[in-house]
């Protein structure tokens, strides 16, 4: 009785305990959302700002007048449309080839009877190829593409991306395939299924979330990549990331067209992420649980 009275305020209303863990979670969530939303909002505002407002001191954050002139200038430019097409072709080709080759490689490695040490070495090699400094390969890759006559072609960029995305896809899917019970394939073998039939009808449906996750990450990488593209592309195969960088000139920085180009470049990836987010969440969750 005394404890109940002690927990009550002067009006007789029980005091509520503050859930500090929930408050901390909400605070972290708000900070994370702000870190993502504030730069995107500022980028969007810059894309509809008058050119003279970029020269004010201090710079104008909210434009006094919204103008579509930056979007009109880039969307009416045939060169920009060509670079958008190149980026789309690059992303589609890199994603399809990486997923097909990486899936087959991962399945083959997962079904090999090798020691854990050998498998650890294989995984380390995949990770090393994925994360080593790509700038160290720019000059050798340029020389190789020049010797094959592939400079200034989309396929040169695709080949450069495959050297990074295929090991990543194989590493990611190897975790999924190793987690799949082999008893399911043995049951299919008893029913007379061939290796291809087991792979197509048993393994692929079960690994679909992992394959979708690998395809999403590959598409994001190919769409936004700049270093490899800028090393082997010139005019015919230039991509959107190079277009954004081209607005930084010796005469100044063209903030308005750069912001508009960035928004046009980001918008398809945001739409794509919203469209496939359920596959991404399923794939990452499955990989975390089974890996």
C-alpha cells in the first residue's frame, strides 16, 4: 500500500515509467531518416532553383520561385537521353550476366565436397575481389580494353563490372545454397530428376529471395558506378554518372543542371527499390538466419 502511494503523484494519478529504450529507438530512427531525407530534399530544391539564387550569400535554401528550366534543358538534350539509354543497357546486361554466372558458380561450389579450409579460402578470395581498391586496376583494364578494340563501348564497362559483381553474387548465393538441405535434391534424384531438373525445379525456387537480393545489389552498383565507366568510356558509351561529373568545369560548377541530372538519375533507383523491397528484406533476413 505504501509503495502504491509513493508511486502516485499529489493528484493521485499513478506515474508512468519512461520507456527509455523505445525513446532511444525512435531517436535513432529519426536521425537515420533525417540523414537520408535532408540531402535528397536539398538536392530536389536545388534542381528547381533559379541560377542566380546559387550565387547569393548565404546561398538560398528554399527557392523563391520554382523553375523547371534545368529539367527542360537536360531532358531535351539528345546526348543526355543517349547516356540514360547507355546506363540502362549497362545495368540490365551486368545484372543478368552476373546473376546467371554467379548463381551457377555458387551452386557448383556449394555441392563440391571440399574441406572447410578450402571453402574458407574461396570465400576470402570472393570478398577480396569485391573489396580491393578498384582504382589499382583502372590503367591495366584500360590497356586490355584498348587491345581488344572495346574502348568507348558499353560492353567494356560491362566487363569491368562483371569482375566485381560476379564474385559478389557467387559469394552471396553460396551462403544460400549451402544452407539448403541436400535431402530435397536427393528426393528429386529418387524420382529420376536430372541435375538440371533438380537445379531448376528444386533449388532455384528455394533460393529465389537470395537471387533477387543479389540482382538488386548488382543493379544498384552498375547504375551508380563511375570509376570504371570514366576510364573506358568517352562519348558513345558515356553514362549518367559521368554526366553528373561533367557539370564541374574550369568555368565553375553548374549546380542547377547537376542537381536536375542527379534527381533524374536517382528517381529510377528509388522506384526500383520500392518495387522490390519485399524481395530485398526476405533475402537479407533469410541470409542472416541461415548463413
